[in-house]
């Protein structure tokens, strides 16, 4: 059986960590190794998060154990961390970094993400209400597209979802409310989230609250208070 995966890579921030060479990856589970797939030729910029969905990988439904990266060129690449989400069932796996140069291949071990909460197994939802407060700092607002990834209490995650407002997104000092719908229900409170803002206009979110639409008592608050700008246009953190 084949599965679809969202693969996230984060490149380190030092000079020379980026690459313009093609990067390939294959996923290994406890039962088999999937085919090698090309991630990208030019998206591994210094400090940036890159996300792609790969469809139809024959990895079996066993837990993932490794990602094998291959650099097709001599232009080195420094990987900071990686996340893999099996879209069919929401299982999420995390891996560390690696240094690749001169056509090298490196194996990065994966472990299943642990949300850290085991008290709400009977409460799953696929719709969440987000309350997003943009900082009052000068120029904290942005009209760039913003994407969010939610992590639940049982090792599952959504894929990146575009969050948008009809007009004048993310104005300085403003609080916005948006609804996010995910393809696979997430269980219990949202324990971590990841933001990605690919555009060049900076944004400084002050905080984000995430509430289950069905179970309103399952609400968590995240203090962000960080600029998504320059070399780091992403954020990952745990609930307060």
C-alpha cells in the first residue's frame, strides 16, 4: 500500500549552510524502504523551512525509522532538523541534522513525535479556532501568506494549512480569529505548533490560542513574540 507524506526540512543559519544542488530523500520504515524522491533543486536557503508533499510512497504502515538524504552535487548543505508526517493517518516523526557535501548520502534517524498528554484520548476534532494577536511593535503586521501546522497529544500532526483573512492580513496590534480544518482528526489539546511565512515582509505574532471547535475546554495558548523575517521566517514552540 502507498502513502502520502509531508516532508519538512530546516536549513541551518550559518554562512555556507545553504545549497542550490538537488536533494533527494527516501524513507525507511521497520518493514521496508521506499523509493528515492527528489525534494527540490533550489529551495534550501540559509535558515529557511522547506515543505513538500510526496505522494504514493510504498513504505508500509509501520513506524518510520530513517530518512536517507542524498545531495546531487558538490555544493554542501547543512540540515538542522526534519519532520515527516504521514498524511493518511497523521502520524508524525522528527529527526535531527546532517551535513552533506560532494554527492554525499546521510541517514537521519526518525522518532515518533510525543505530544506529552494522555488524558483526552476520547476527544478528537478536525476543526480548530485560532485567535492570533499581532504585536504592537512598529511594522509588526504583514500581508504575506502564513501557514500553520498543529501537533496533538498523541504523536499526530496536521499538514501545513494556509491561514488567511479576507483583507489586510495580520495588522499591527490586531487580534484575528480564523478556523483551521485538518484532514485527519487530532486528539486532545494541541500541544505544539509550527508557523511558516515564506514571503519577504516581516511579521511579529505576539500570541496564538488554539481551541477545539467541538470540545471548547481543550484550549491552549502559545506565546510567540518572535519576528518571522530575514533568515528565519518560521517558528516552532510548545504551549505555555
